[in-house]
């Protein structure tokens, strides 16, 4: 091998000069004058050629020396040739497909050193613009925001949008009808809102690449007004029958239908406006419907429905007691036969209604509860180990209390 003897050798690549020289230890030393230079055109278009020229002919041992191009992920061996006082290095487009920082190393049995650093730029966007929209539905009114992310890439999936103009085109309804910006990062993001449209179409373009359309759905916030009607109502305080409520069609201030699944709370209130029962419902096609159980105790009741921060309350009316008069038989056989139990509609009360009898024993009281069956209940005081001296009892049915006496 022939070595260089203190003769300056010059490397020129993309306007950058790199010097190295031979030293007395017979090892070639390379000194990079300027690092991190980006080539002016993509390596993928025609490859990249590096010419290493020097005045000492045949000073590079082409048998034992080889070149390696590497980045943080991989390294590849690069072919070269020596002709006279020139070393020709050609980096083929097929070898390097990822953009970014690369290092060129010369290696032989005596040394390994980096002789050049280069940044390979991506190609222009390949015509397909990948975008992400999220969230895909927001409330109307201009307060909520959705973000559109765009990722321009070249054919090798390298980020390729830096320095290019990016534009978002929207259909009617956006606060900003067209947004144009210069991309300074590998991706671009834009924030979009909706005023009064139920649907907004979004499109993006950068460097001749276009995205597929994205659809942003506008959701109604709260109804502008609320009302409801009541049907299938029988005002009997039996705690078993149901009546139906249905709201009007709920629209927001822009006259858009309230979105499906909007939460509604329904409460039954007594005449003191205390909550007796509470129900949950959700809008379907802008309407709230629910089946509400009759209260168990007689009295005057109200119904209140709340959607968002809007509510409406109406009086339902007075619910008659389940039983207007108690029929019973209590003779010397000690057995108490209660019934037939009929409602104010003249019908037998439903099976399974709890009927409680309370017997007084001096200062103490003992109770027993049975369930109605075919409108009747049988109670035997002896089940409570009461003697024949028990002559009166209190019967409670659905909040009503009746005093009964044993037949003399």
C-alpha cells in the first residue's frame, strides 16, 4: 500500500470542502470542515456522487479499504472506484430510502473513521395526504374544537411537508373557511369548530397532495325550550300502574334537532315538592319518552323533567287511594279474613300487594305482613302467639291505615 506524505487532499461534495492528509504514522486522517449540510436535491431522484480528488495517484488501497454509509438504524457498504487521482463514490437511490442524517465511514485494516456527514432530504409528497380528525363530533356554537392532523410523506413514507404550504378547505359552517400555513414540522395540525351546521366537510392539500374528505359532525348542546304531555294515566295510588310521558321535539337555539342520547332526568314530586321517585331517559329523534310508575300513597303530585340546564314542571293531579273502604271478617274463630279488596275503579287489587296487621299488646305492638292473592288476605293472630283477648288491629295497605275490631 502506498501512503500519502503530507500532501493535502481535497473532497468536494454539494459545495462543501473536506480536507485530509497523510501523517508520519502512515494513517490517513480526515478533517471535516463543515458538518450537517443538506443536499440540494433528493437522493432518490438520481443518486448522489462524491468525487474524492488528490494529487498522489494510487494512494488508496482499493483492495483492503471499503466505504460504509450508516445512520442510527442500519449501515450499508457503498461501492467506489479509483481512477488516477480521483476516488468516485456513488450512493445509489435504491440503497437509501429513509431521509435524515447519514455518516460515510472509510474502513480498512489500519483505521476506521468518518469522513463525511450528510443529510438526505425526502422527495416531494407523493400525492396522498394522510390525515386524522379528532374528535369526530363536537358541539355547535363555536366553543368546542376538533383537531385535524396532516402527515405529508413521500413515496418512501418520509415526512415531506416541511417548507410547503398547507391548506384546509371546509364547507359552510366553519369559523375559518380556509386556512393556509407554512409547515415547519413533519406534520401539520389545524383546529376547527362548528357554528350551526350538523355536518362539516374538511379537506386538506399540501405540495400537490390531497387528503380524503373528513366529516365533522355538529352536535346540539341543549334544547331552546321543553314541554311534555302525559297519557295512559289512571290516578290511583297503587304503586303498580304506569303512565306515559312524552316531550315535544327538542331543538336547540339554531333549530337543530337535539342529538340522540341526550340525558334527561324525570322526577315525581309530592305536594311539598319532595322527590318521591326519579327516572333516567335519553332522547331519540329529539324526543324524550318514559313510562312512570304511579305513586303508592294518595295525594297531589307533580312531574319535573330536566334536560341540560332546562327544566319543566307540571302538576299531574290528585291520586286517589287504592282502597276506599276495607271489607273484612273477624269472628270468634280468631282468623281475620280481609277482602275482597277492590280499588276505586271497582277492580280487585293486584296480587302481591303487602297487607300489614298491627296488634297492640299493652305498651308493645306486634305486626305481621301477608301478600294479597285474588284480592284477599288471611291473618291469624295465633301466628304471633296472641291469645283470644286481642280485639282490635290496624291494617295498612299502600300507605292507608284502617282500624278493625273483632266481632263481639
